[in-house]
C-alpha cells in the first residue's frame, strides 16, 4: 500500500523531539519554529504532558460521551479559568475542521437562518462545509461549493449591507488569518463586527484554531480587541499534538440531545492531553512568554534590511519579503537546521514555534535567517553571473 499523495513533504525524517527541537534519523538537531502547523504549544514531549498521558493510559484511555468523564470535567474548569470564558459551554471533537462544521451548524440551529459571511483570504479547514467558507477554489470540489456563503473584505460598511436582509446566521472570521500569511484584523474591526451581528441577529464566530491557546500573547487573539464572540473554535495547540478540537459556546445558546455529536470527541486520553497542556501553559506562564519573546523577535526581524514587513502578535509571526522565500526556507532547513512554515503568499515565512521558545532561541533564529538570506543572495548572484 502507498500513501495517498496529498501532502508535499520535506526531505526530513524525524525520530525524536524535545522542547523546541526535533531530531532526524542521523541525530541532527533542528530548531522547530513551526510546531507542525502551530500544534506544539508547550514543547515536544514535555515531561508533565508525557507523565499525565501515561498515567491515564494505565487507568482508562477511552469511553464515549455516554458516561460521565471526570477528566472532561476538570478540563472544563481549567479551560474556563484560563480563557476567561468560564460561563461558556464546550463541545469537544477531534479537529479544527470539525469544530468549524459544528460551530456553523449550531449557529444555524440557534438563529434558524442559513446564510454565512466569511472573509477574503480565509482558511477554515478541509471538510465540505469548512471549505465552503475557505477562500480558495483550489481546495474545493464540486460538492463543496455552496451558494449561501458571501466572501467579503474587512469593511464594516460592506458587511452591514450584507447583513441588512437579516438572513445571515453567522459571520465567521479568524482571530488572525494564518495560512494567508498572518494578517490581523484592523483595530476596531472586531468590536464593530460584533455590534453589527447583534444589530442584525447574526452570531459572531471567531476561528481561533491556529491563533488561540496563548499563541498571540493573549489566550485568544480576539481578546486583543476586547470583544466576546458567540462561538469560538479551537484545535491545533489545544492538546499539544493529540487530535482534539472544540467549540466554546455562549451561555445564551441552548443545546439539545443530538444537536451535535462525536464518537471520539472528548475521550479520556484526549482530555488529559488537553488538561496537561493547560496546566503547563498556566504553571510556566507561557502566554506571557509568547508575548514577551514574540515582541522582541518581531522587532529583531523588522531590523533585517531584506524584510519588507513583519505581521502578527506573540509567537504567531509572518515575515514578508519582496520575493518568494522558497530558497531561504530550504537553506534554513538544510544548512541552518531551522524549520519554518510557508503561507499562501509565497513571499511569507510563517513562524509558529512552541510557546516555550526562549529569547536565546529566538536570537538564534534571527542570526540563522540572516545567514540564509546572504547565502540565497550569493547563490542568485552566481547564477546571474553565469
């Protein structure tokens, strides 16, 4: 049997990981500035995380939501406390795409409406309904094209025009647009959007799948704008690599048996992985660390002459150049042993490291990036000379 070829892969086989480092089969060490798509939030194989999972395996690894799960109850309490949403409800699933699917369905059930507003450059997942609100035709099959979705620029006047018919059940927006190349909504946009949703009877759904769990220097990126959405989707860094997703749901929205469901969602092992992740975030002050290290890193990156723009917040950073970054990223990996991410914008390097990243490691990245830029420029000059 062969793998279904849908993933472009680096020429890199990893066999070990620890903290902000991963190791290939030869034992070579790489500084991980990508965390497998922003998934590794508290560092690879953190000892507390490993211990908690091992202990849970010895007790009970799985049972469905047909029974009371005490680990799930502990997760609810801890997530409510750290996120500031202790009055909200939580639906647990297995991925970000599932979280989006359920959030939109819940919004439609609650409002009894069927129209959606999403934004240009958005990415919300690869299942059918999630693809319908993702602004990229390349990913959509004929089955994934829905006529009830309107894509818009982040323009409050235009959004209000679209909401005036009062047939929109939800407005969906990323806390920070990730795959697009790290774009934050302008100051005032999210509060204005929330007011418009309230005025016209739509729910505000904020996708924090990549930008949540402390990555932006707040627990959720939308908290920089001091706004409270009706539904919040989470996944990626939620359980530090264990498959898990969820929807935080306003207390004003009532559920009923069968409204949503998931066979594996919220199982014992997933919940203890998520709980251990939150315990580490709290005990090691990782939200604050993301803010402090991320701010210093962003300033250092802005000082590199070849860098056009640095965007983002905390440890969710997009570094844009005036030219495609493919060669720089390749040099970073092969010669500098640093892993970074790509974006839909080919001129952008995406940085999504574990929130445990130290200032020393951030400084290493800056110096190694400078070396890669110089090497790439040198190679280009040689080619031109030939």
